[in-house]
C-alpha cells in the first residue's frame, strides 16, 4: 500500500513529534510513502477566503505532483484534508481546472482531476482495516479512558468528502476501542478548538479550547487524541493559558493519533516524540510503559 505523503507544514514545524510518530508507525502498518517534497501549504482555509484561485492553484499543484507519481495522497492533518477537499470539489469543473492549469504550465505540471485524498485516520479504517490494526497491538491500552477530538474540519459534510463513508465521525472511537482503551463521549469532540480565531480574538479562542478540554475531563478522560496538528497546537500548546481564562485546572495530555497507535504497537516514548508536549503525558502513561521514561 503506497501513497504520496503530504505531511503539511505543522508536522515539519510546530509539531515535529507528529512527523516523527507517523514515520515510526508506517512500517508496522505496512504503508509505503513517497513524500511530496516541495509541495506548498494548502492555505488552511485562510488563503481561500482571501484568494480562492491562488489557494486552488497551490492545491492543484500538489494534486498534479501526486498524479504524476500515480499515487493517492496521504495526509496527517485534518485542516489540510478539509482544505484539499474543498479545492478538489471546485476543480471538478473542467473550465475552471483548465484556467488553474495555466498557472501550473510554467512548471510543467497539469492536474487532470484524478487524485484521491485520504487522511491517515480514514486509511486505518477503510484501507488497512481495524482487525489488522488490532493485530498489531503489543501494549493494549486497557483501562485508559481517551476522549476523541475530531475538531471541525475532518467531519465537515461526508457527502462532499466521500458519500460512501458516512460514519467517519465515529472512526476515532472505533480506533480507540481496537487499541484496548475506552472512548469518552462528550459534545465538544466535533467543535472548533479555537485555533482559527487565535490571532483575532485570543480570549474567546482560549475559552473554546478550555471548555472542550474541561468537558472531556469532566467525563472522565485520562487524555485526548486528535487527528489534527492545528488542534493539537491549541489543546496542548495553549492549555495552560486556556485553564487560566476559564478559571479551573485542566492538565489533560493531548496525543496525536499516530502517537496513540505507536504506544499500543509497543513503540518507545522517544520514537513517538512524547517528550515534546507542553502538557506531559508522563503521569497518565507511566503505568502502561512499565517504567520507561516519558
């Protein structure tokens, strides 16, 4: 199973532990990748609001790179996935795609409209299969209560993303269960993390962040897991400030999806970059790691 790998910019910058943990899990999962070095940022929705044609050109360029390799795209960021799919939908218009391809011509690229896009979370369920994922578990996460946090991008209308897969808003719970842990249900799991308004209204952004974490904690979560590094930047990186804004203690570790997989697969904390977090998972995970340093 091979993909054109689009890690996005956050995994190469603000959350390098995500890139590290993905690379550590690819082998056990049987996934081969060819990384799309030189691919541009998707625009994260922000650029689309300002200049949609430029955003679609950047994404069409990435699609054309993958198309030239003859491979579907693997993403590890919900925001990248949602932004790509929005461009993908607009580029189904032949006349519009022809205009976008004029911008790509100088680089010798042309997007013909055939590229498929998959988030890692979708690949686990739809391509690899959860029974196979469960067979790879060497360290079951028994007794651990985990709150899924989808954020808003990855659950935007399934009919737009893929009408054949209408249950993608349950995939994190299914993955958590197959790793041996218990999934915590709470209303905030598909709400915004606050990241999009951080620079415009930081206090309200922190309120969103804090309330989502607080609700998960109140429902008994030991930790949270997210398929979106932008959500992780807020939930983990801004958690201390968020706790101050909402006036209560939080202290809930936030893991990236491949970090959770890696823990269950028996990978070490070092391989998964667990020391990079602002809110340390040390106390929560120590009992599952048999004394290994986190």
